[in-house]
C-alpha cells in the first residue's frame, strides 16, 4: 500500500490514470517513464537531492561492463528472494540490485535521475522518489524483504514496513572497498549491527568481493560515482577491488 507523503497525512494513495491521489486530495503525477515522485519540499536537503545525473550514469556504465555483477549475485543469494516475496530496496539508486530479482519489487530513492534511470530499464518494478530517511511511503508490514545497499539506514522505518517473518539485508562498504583509489576504510560491521540492535537481530554475515582490471574510462566512472573529480587528472588503468559486507537481520 503506497502512502501519501504530505506530513500528517499518510493516507493510502489510489491510482487514477496518470496520477495517484489520497482521500484528502493530495495528488502526485506518474512520470512518462512510470515512476512516481512523492518527495516533499521539506524533505529535500538541496535543490537537487541525492545522486547527480553524472554519478548515476557512471554507475550504470560500470554495471553494464559487468564489473559489479558478482556483488549483485552475492546480494541476490543472501536475500534468497522468491517470486511471491514483496521486496523494498530503500536507497535503490538506478535499480541494479533490485531490478533483476524475480519478485514484487519496489524501489525508493531521493534522486530523481536515479529513479528515472531505474524506471526506464526495469519496467516491472515500482519506482518512487521519496526521502526514506524520514518516511518510507508504504503501509505497515508490507514487505517480506527490505534491502539497503550502501545507502542511508532508517532502522525504525525498516522495521515498520517489514513483516514479522521478513528479513532485512544491509550492504556496507568493506574496509578494502576501492582501496586502490581511496585507501583502506573502516570496519563498519559492529557499528551497523548496533544501529539495528533495538529492532533487529543479526542472523547471517558474509563478504562479497570482486577484483576487476579497469581501463581509464572505467576508472573515470568509478571516480565520478564516488565524487572524486579531482583525482580524474591522474587517471590510469588499474586493478580495483570492489568489496561489500552483507548483513542479514531478522526482526525482534
């Protein structure tokens, strides 16, 4: 059940032709590509919230090269999604990790360019522009799976929209993710488990890792996708590590 995002409303939205409308008369248009923009002005952190068009396009090119396919496959294996599952990807970006799953799929992201890219490629999913950091525009206990892939995390909202027998899959950058480009990172596992401790218990943990030999163009796209434009001047082909820690949680 999709909900109105107007503050203090949160009434169910009903589809009418090229718009969705709630009982209080709040109306949202359906874009030509099929997505719905529910983002409210007060929920924006800037005039252009979320990932830029350049960053979205750079990530899409990396995905299309097959660089991140092993990470996608590891996420799919851990999520263990069945065709009758209802799945939410909160902070879904261009839809790469959700769009190929065989399920009732719903993606939310604050970036209109990311959702536009997702909607144009993955036609069988529902794509929503909204700020999931504040409110996920779906009813209580809607989903059997919730995913958060290198995105901001909202433990209480994840728990609200997840069924009691559902699972939450969180992917965070591992310490060696892109180590060749930005140095070793922090181990975020313990802190992430603590973030969800009130609503969730950890039930599984794995690391997904792949190493790719990238040409200059691919390295350029990695740097664009992580907002490191000043490093582009010293581009050269290199071997790059992509690494995620995958954490699977069950509701308490």
